[in-house]
C-alpha cells in the first residue's frame, strides 16, 4: 500500500456523497463506481481539489463548499 498523498497530477479515486444544505443527496459515487480524476488540472472544482490535497488512501473527509466556490 502506498503512502502517497493527493497532489497535482495524481490520479485520484474517491467515493463520496454530495448533500445539499437541506440534507437532500444531490450526487454520489460509491466504491463500485468511484469518481476518478486527475487532481489539480481543472477536472473538478478548485475548492474541491484544495480540500482533498494531502489526503492519503483510506482517509475520510467531510467539508462544505460555499456556492461561490461551487457552481453558484
């Protein structure tokens, strides 16, 4: 198992649940069909990339993105 952390130009695979402020689930990706992207090249929101930076395999994360940092 690698101890590499999420950094620019690394391929990242995550499972997540995206919930709205009212608790409604807007999107998700599970372990069977994770979101796979290259970190730091604009495939995801900049604020999303910033919050994932430094995480390692198996780390959990939970954060809030303001509308200004997302799609408005």
